[in-house]
């Protein structure tokens, strides 16, 4: 009887320790998840800022100005357009 | 003699047995009370203590939700919220040394003197600078100055600036839409912040989620029907025309005839939504939606269509317009140039007021009213824009014959530019009218409501094509490579109840005429130069925007280019 009790006590202690360690692991993983989510939000913000930057650089007014002034481009006159017939 | 305690005679006295038992009983009772109390606190009545305990390490955190982005039909960003920092100070704590102040001032883009003035304020809280870029904020934080703090705010940016100002609108404080799409689609765009309860450890890290009190709802992104390239074309050509013609204002609308999507919409004068310090009422007006005007001759095709649709007239029914004057009651209608006998098609081509009035007067007012009503005049489009108006279409029973005649050429009736553009959809689409859409539709064609027969629509389309050809009123609306159809309008403005010597010039048309894809409506208010006819002022804008739009969309030409050049296809790309 005493032996059985001793074994049961041992089992209880082992499971108690396992519970402690797994709850610790869960917390650690949770912190990891939190950090990744925070990073996700930061990347989201960075993405929106990059999009903003891209659309500022790709602004049509800016593109046209550079094309006309810097690269001396202009739309072709109607007579200079050659249409290629699809076969 | 000292008496030893053990030998005290008191001890040898016998004690009554009940005393020991009483003591034992008391101890036992105290012990039971303790157990009972702890049972009560731990097991039965534990809510209060639990709450107290949790409040030591539990926190409720706010989860912010960002407002959705506004995109054009190709996914280009038109409006986006991004976090910025605001720098504030508690003046009492902010005792800066002169060196510190000199380091901080340039980072805030201000003079040292101004900074010191702000910091010597009596208030407990002063904003030093609101909404600065994050890198600048980081550099300020790196200085680690006492009493200087930062807080995070969201700011909405509009990269397209004044080009799209009226369509997109802007948001006010609290991130709520105030104008344009920002207001019309506020429901979808705005997010709802949430909150959740968590457990934090002693280092302030979140270790466990207790519950989510309110989950945040992120604002949804909205894809508009707008094509930013066509929008830019429309805006820049309109701006050029307004400068060239010394006009007061103007508006332009580009619609997709197949789907009813609004591809571009611009008004001038405009404003920069990113910097709204000096905003005047005139700049804010979304003219295409909120300003009605008497459209003038651009209304003529509707009466002609009614005439053809009811079978009273044919394409080539002759109408006597000589001597270019028509007297109804006490009023006289006159043509800019007198013509002789014209067919119905020529009445539209030459834009004869007398001709169209004669056609209009063969109909009972109720029939004409019903036609105008079915075209959507007199009622707002209900797209959700602030201040949208429906224009003026009076009930038919009050019409006098002269009014019925003037309405046929667009006086005595007022419309908005977007209504006019939409009404032309009936000619561009074989007689049916589709609802307009500000947002991108995934179906390529929208079903409409039939207002004219397909035959009528085709015939009116042919008439409108004549108006653009030599001999018509708007040869300047021609585009090389495409067949174009459209109608000019030049209307006197009403000032103080009388027609003044000021004009509204307009042009509405579509192309390619063989299978219309785009509808463009241009309105120029009070051109102050030498020219004021719609064919000279508005038609060139139409032609430039239409040509650019068709090229952007890759619509195949339906007319030969002059001179036509053909190349044989090289072997490699066959």
C-alpha cells in the first residue's frame, strides 16, 4: 500500500513539473508570436510608406515632365504612326 | 532562599480537568474558524480577490485599426494612411540647455527662439510639431531630452495631389471622410479599433491572451473605377484649356460606355488635399456633381432621338428652318447662322435651334418630360457624393410652348455634367442606360435600362458623327484613326434672372463610333478669350483626352489613318 502511494506521489510530482514546463514553453511561444505580429504590423506600415513613395515617384506629372524636358520625348504625330496588321 | 520553579507549591495544586479541555476546545474552534475563512476566500467567495490579483498583472490594450487604402483600377495607391509622430512637451519638465535647444530646433524645422517661446509657455502641455516623418521623430527621440515626448498619429496621404482631389476628397480629424469618395465610401474604408485583455509579465511582455473584448475591424481597401492615367490626361488637358481660354472654371467626366464606370472626373479650380491650409469654397466645389448649368445644344440629340423613336420623323425628314427665326408667342428663337431646308440629321449636324424647336413642338409636353425623366435629368444620381444635385426639370403641366421649344436646345432645363455624360450613354450603347459606378466592376459589361430602341440609338450616333465631320459644328473634335461622334453646346449663363453675355461651352461625345468605348463630357465655364463656342473651346479638350484614353485602353482604330502607312510584319514576330 505504502509502495503504491509512493509511486503515485512520484507520478504526481512528475506531471506537476511537466505542467510547469509546458506552461513556460507556451508563454515563450506566445511572446514569440506577439513579436512576429508586431513585426507584421511594422512591415505593413513600411509597405504602405513604400507604396506612397512609389506613387510619388511614379506621379504622372513627374513622369511627363522628365519625358518631355530631360529625355526630349513627345507623342508621335498621326502621320508617323505605322500600324502593324496582325496575321 | 530561592525557590525553584519546579518546586513551586502552586504546581502541586491539582487543577480542575475542565480547564485543559476548555483550552483544547478553544484552540480547535480557532483552527476551524481559520479553515472556514480560508475555504470561504479561496473556494466560495473568490471573485473579489481574483479580480484584485489579476489587476496587478492584467492589462487591457487598445488595438488600433487603420483606414483602408483607396486604389485606382490598376492598384495604384490614391490615398493611404501611414503613422506619423507628433512631438509634444511638458514645459515645466523641459529645461533644455542652450546646446540641447540648438540641437532640437533644426529637427523640428523651427528657430531656436520660437522653440524657447513654446517651451516657456504657461500650459501643462504644448505640441511642438505635429505629424513629422518617422525618421525625424527617431532622431529627436535619440536626443533623449527631458520633458519632450512623442505620440503616434495616423495621417492620410494623397500621392496624386490636386489631380484627383475632387474624386477622392479628404478626411478630417478623427479620420472620418469629409469629401468625395472618402465620404461616399466611408463605411467601408473606416476601421473600428478593438481591445483585448492580456497578462503581462514583470518585463512588460505579453505572455497570455485572456480574452478579446472587441476584435478590431480593419478598414477595407477600395478599388475605384478611376484610371489614374486617363485622369491625369483629363486633368492636364482641362487645365491647359482653361488657361488658354482664360476661363473661370471647368469640369470633365470620362465614362466607360460598356460598364458605366467613371474612369476620370476632374474639376478646376482644385486644391491640394495634402495641404489644406488655404482652402476656398470655389476650390472645394465638385462641379461635375454639385453645379448645374443650362447645357445648351448638347441637349438637342435627345429631342431628335424622341422624334425618331416615336416614328414621327425619319433620319431624312426635311424641316424648313429658313429664315433662321421662329416666333412663338412673344419670344423669338434664332439660329446663329440661317439655313434653308434641313433634314433631321442636318439639324443636329448644323445645330439649328429653329429646326429642333419645330420638331419638339410636335410632341405633347408630357411625352418630352417623360423622355427627359427617363434620361435621369431632374434627379440626383445618388452615388453618395456630398452635395449631389439633380438639376431642374419642371413638371410638364406648367410648360408653355416657348419653354418646350427652348428646352429642346437646352435652355430652361439644368443638368450636372455627370448627368449629361451618363445620358449620352443611351446613344453609345444601343439605347440603354446603365447605372454609374465609382468602384471597379469585375464584369466587363453592365446591363442597362432601355430608353430608346437600338435603331434610334444607331441613327442618332450617325447624326452625332456628322456633327464632328467637316460641315458640322465641331471638326476640332476629330481624332486621327478613330470615328468620333459628339455634340457641342454653347449656352448663355443666367445672371440675376436674365441671360448674360457669358457662356458655358461644352462638348459631349464618344468614340470609336463603330463600337463606342469611352464617353467624354467637357464643360468650360465663362471662357474669356476670343473663342467661346463649344466647338472651339471644349471640343479640342475632348479630342485630346479621347485620343489619349483610347490609346491607354488599347482600343483598335476604326478609321484609316491619313496618310495610312502599313508595314509588313517582320518574320520574328509572326
